């Protein structure tokens, strides 16, 4: 009986971890980790390493930009609000979806 309960518990925990990975972007920002809610369930860009990347290289990715990574970059001090708005406007007019 206990073995069956342990197996079901393991299955439930694995399903919850998978759902979390499909629901959130995990952003590694050097000394801290940020979680950003995805617009839809997908495995694209579940783990993003932000350290050492240019802001333009991050904001060009439509999936991350739509989820609101620009606000996190402003909060982290990597870009100003005005520059973020300019870059988001520039990349949102790009017809290619990354």
C-alpha cells in the first residue's frame, strides 16, 4: 500500500514540475533567478541565461518580449525604461517570430 502511495506521489510531483516548466521562463541573472509567466504553455525558452547577453539580443525574442522580460531588465538595471520602450517598439514591428 505504501509503495503505491509513493509511486502516485512521485508521478504527481513530476507532473507538477513539468507543468511549472511549461508555464514559466526561468531567468538566470547572475546572482539571482527570476521567474516570468509565459503567455502560453510551451517548452520554448524555459531556461534563459541573461548574464553577458546584450539587451537587444534578449528583446529580439518575441516570446520573451511578449511575456514582459523588458520590465525585469529595467528592474535589474540593465536598461533604462526609455531604451526598453524604443527597443520593444523596434522589435515588435519585425515580422519574423523567434
